[in-house]
C-alpha cells in the first residue's frame, strides 16, 4: 500500500495542488474535511476564483457590443477562453465551441436544434443504460415531437456497455448515437472511438456526454471522432454555469438556433430574422461571461498539471480506493479494472443504507454522494435503490481514502446488524 | 454528539426490528409512494372500522430514518380514530418542520425522530410514511410521482 501511495503522489504534486484550493482547509466539527464528491462538482483553485474576480473588478462589460475599452477587454477575455477550451479538447476551430451552462444545456441544445430539425418518424436514437438523466430526458422530449424511437445499449454485470448485440441496435435507422464518455455512477469509460466508427459506418452522428470525461481524461475530438461533445465547466475546476458544446462546424451551420434573442441574429424583420454566424447563432442573450473566463483559467490550470498526469493520478487513487473498499467488505458497482474506468466509485456497504452511511461519514468529515446519481436506469439494472459514491480529483490523496475506510468502520459500529 | 442524537437506540431498534411490517390482507385503504431523490419506498395498508384505524401495517425499504418512522407510526396510530390519526400526522409534520415542540405524552417514542430536524435533507425521509398514511386516509389511490426504483 505504501508503494501505491508514493506513486500516486508522484503523478501530481498533490501537496502543492491542495494549497491552491482554499476550501480544502475547512473542517467538519474538529475533523479535517475530506471532499470525495468531485463527480458532482469540483472545488475551485484560487487561480479560477481570482480570474472571475479580476474580470468583475477590472474588465466587466457586455461582450461584442460596446465600442469602448472595457467591452473590448471583456470580449478578448471571453473569446480567449473559447480558444483555450477548443485547444484543450483538440478542436482546431474555436467557432466549434458554443458556450452553454454545462452538459445538460449542451445535450438539450443538440436534441432541440439538431434533433427536432433532422429526426423524423421511424428514425432511431441510440443511448445506453448507463446514461445520466440529462442524456435521456432531452431525447424523450425530442421523440415526443419527432416520432423517432429510443433504443438503449444494455450493460454487462461489470458495468461495461454490452456490445455483443450492437449490430442489431446500431442500424441504418440509427441517426444519432448519444453516450456518456465516462459514467458518473459506474465510472466506466466506454470505447468511444470504436463506437464512433461503428456509428459513422451506418451514417449516424455521435454525441458524447463529456461531463465526467473531459475533466479527468485527455480528450482529443479528432481522435475520438465524435460529432458533438458536451463540456461541464464546474466539474473541471471552473465556475458553475460555465461550459460548452463542441460540434463539427457543418453541423452547427445546418442546425436551427436553440434560443432566440439578442446577439444570435444577423437581421430582424417584422416576420422573420436571419441568424448570426456560428457559434453566436446559439448564444442568445448575455451569456455567463465571467464564468467562461473563469473556465479559461481552469483550463490553464489543468494544462499546467498535464491531463496525462491527472489521469495517472486518478488511476492510482481509484485503484487504491477499490482495493481498500473491497478489503473492507464493500460491493462495488462498475468495472474494477482502472484502465477502463475513472474515479467515480459507487458502492454498497454491508446493508447500511447509503443515506445512513453518508450521514455517518459526514460526522467523520467525509463528504460523499448517496442516492441514484441521476442514473435510475443503472440503479434498476443492478437492483439497488441507491448507492454511495466516492469520487476523486487532482487534490485527493490516498490518506483521504484511508479516512473514508476508517469512517466506514464507524458506520458499521452504529448500524451493525 | 449529533450522531447519537439522531440514531438513538429507539430509531435503530425500529429499523432493525420493524413493527407491523407486512401486507394487510383485506385492507380497504392503501397507498405507496417513493422518494425519487433517494429511492426510499413506503406502502401503508389501513383497515378502517367505525371511523377508527383498526389495523395499520407497512411495507417498504430505505434508510433507517424512513423505515423506523414508518414502524413507529403504525404503533402510534393503531386503534386511534381517523380524526386523531390525522391530528397526529399534522403534529408530527409540525415537529419535523421545527415549528412545534412535541407533546411527549402524545408522541411517545416518536420524539426520537426529533433530532432529524437538524438534517434538513433527511426530514423528508422521516415524513414519507406519514404523507403516505395521510394519502391513504383521504382515499388516495396511491400512485405517487416517479417510477418504482425496483425491478430487474
């Protein structure tokens, strides 16, 4: 175990990283706070908080509007963040990044602006049983309006996508495959490139829910060959309501707008309007300017760490956590092999209900998520009402995994049958 | 310490050895509901006779708070008039909302749940069974929002 620990701390200088996150010095009662819920939202480094504050203190103005100094500065920062985000995911053209308030809005944008325009009765949308509700419900709303049909890739007992029958699920009728890049409840990393190749072979477009993928794994949209990729800023050290949608430019050109309003137009007449160029066609009204600038700072922070090192750190700590949880008698949902999974680890511990467990863990200073994690299809697949989930990021240490395990012991004392 | 306060022996006792946890054949009133946030589920069965709660049972699964609250509830309302049962439901909700101090004579063991008030997100666990009972008594057909969290 000590070897694992040293290697984990080798991939990233976690002691130095933790010093950048003011919130991590908080305590719960007299115990150090152990934050293991980054899959829900990550904590923010000073650099991000400062970027947002400096924007408001020195550069605040609306963008693309005013012919004056502040507006020009604000626009430069806002568009500069777009360039950083594009580079971060390997997109060569910043105009292929549409700002949104996160993955939920991004997927709704695709289902609305692409789905309602291009899907018709009898077309099929292929999802999977591991999807977050935000990659299910927008499509349910879409099929109601279009007459298209939803189909789902099932899961194996290990929590991997069961691709044994993919040939009958992915057919000429399939117009879009929309899947998670990394499951938020099982941790699974599906083989996106393989799925994209298969989808493209039948003429379907590929939409990847990157809420968990982009913060934790090096991503290159050209290598993944996806057509859409949603990005959640607040899960990758950025402010809440920051994020975006990557889409191939020709798709953005062909799609209808999502919301109507200021700035998304070119000309407005009594009876019709014409649209602004991509990506502004999709950015109606005043956007989350300061937050996207903050996301640009988060991207700088992650690039300085190197996403390869982030991934290596998380493989180490996830492997350590899985070993220790299994030793402690927990049941883990999702793959155990860290090469095909990320650091969101769902488990069930000795018949202690996840809500009771999370309450006891909180008393010990350990913050975890308990519930269905917005993945009710996953809960039903594994026959549990809820799970407890610990999730890790750049600032977590193996010592914090040890604190989790010790707190489980306390729960057993209280709830032992 | 807070933990001990909310998981008093009474709560754990009712959780581990739930009272009246069974179906009630021939019950005129029944209602189920789940808490879509956490997957807790409760079904309450009531046999009503001459304006009285002649028998009340429950089935369900979930955390210690929701299940012990259901168990204590069945003991507390059994044999009371429907009117008294409804008043107790109101008083219990008042305690869980932090609005009213419980009358210890009326509440008995239910006082053990008072500590949950300090955990706002879990108050709904404690109140779930009572909401279901209220709905059953008012003749609700028992289909709550959200699908059952169980199955294959």
